[in-house]
C-alpha cells in the first residue's frame, strides 16, 4: 500500500518528517530513496525533531552512521549507504543493535535491500521543480502499514 504527497517546499517536507518522528518506536525502519538533493536528509531533520532528538542532524554522506540521542537514553540512527563500497561491507553494520536502541533511517536503502529486515516503510522523494518534491510512502509489512495509516492526511 502506498500514498503520494506533494511537498511544495522544504519546510513541508520537514513537517511531514516531524509527524513520522512522533510515531516512531524502537525497531522501526524507514528507508529513503531518491536522487542526490531530493530531500532525504531534509526529511530526516524533521523526523529527528519530532522524535525528540537532542542532537542536530547532519548530512551523513561523509560518515556512514549518525546517532542522535534523546533525553531518555534512546538513540535514533541515520545511515547513509552512499559511500558503502559493497554489500559485504554493509553486512558488517549491526542494524539489529541500532534498531534495538530506537528507530533506524537509511538513505539510499535500495542499495542494501538484501540485508534489511522485511518490515519497512519506504519513502521515495522525487524532484518536481526547484522547491517542490513528490513523496511516495510505501508500506512493506504490518508495522509500516500502521505507520502509513497514521501518516495519511
Ligand atoms: N520540497 C522540498 N523538500 C525537500 N527539500 C527541498 C524541497 N525543495 C527544495 N529542497 C532543497 O533540496 C535540497 C535537498 O537536500 P538534501 O540534503 O535533503 O537531499 P538528499 O536527498 O539528502 O541528498 P543526498 O543524496 O546528497 O544526501 C535542500 O537544499 C532543500 O532545501
Ligand atoms: Mg542526504
């Protein structure tokens, strides 16, 4: 099941992320797809804010994993597989441990599909014009379907 939304500016993309952030629980996996500059990190900024992160979101293209803490000790992990050389390298990441500490957001998740847990919410961001993006959310599993239902306007 999927829904498609149009985001007319970056702030709306952040607000959409914020809403998802308020819903996230440990074990939730959010997969982000979209070209360079599509808005994946912009969306994650909103998610981290909605989730209650005390750390600021940075673009993880230069590091593989960013970790944002919350006052209660939970941690949101933000992974960018863009710089991963290979799938075996991805296999060395301990996704299960990241998922146990909080939710996990993965940019360019389509590159590491074979090592991902089955239940995941996909977000596909597509460039429309300078300020707008088409955002398609697709649920793949029971938990992601519940999240999608709560995201539906
Ligand atoms: N509606 C929109 N939603 C999100 N970002 C937008 C929108 N309109 C314009 N932008 C701009 O597009 C850029 C998106 O950059 P961002 O770093 O979020 O992309 P990304 O998908 O993470 O790219 P990369 O693959 O390089 O990590 C930002 O400069 C943002 O301000
Ligand atoms: Mg990015």
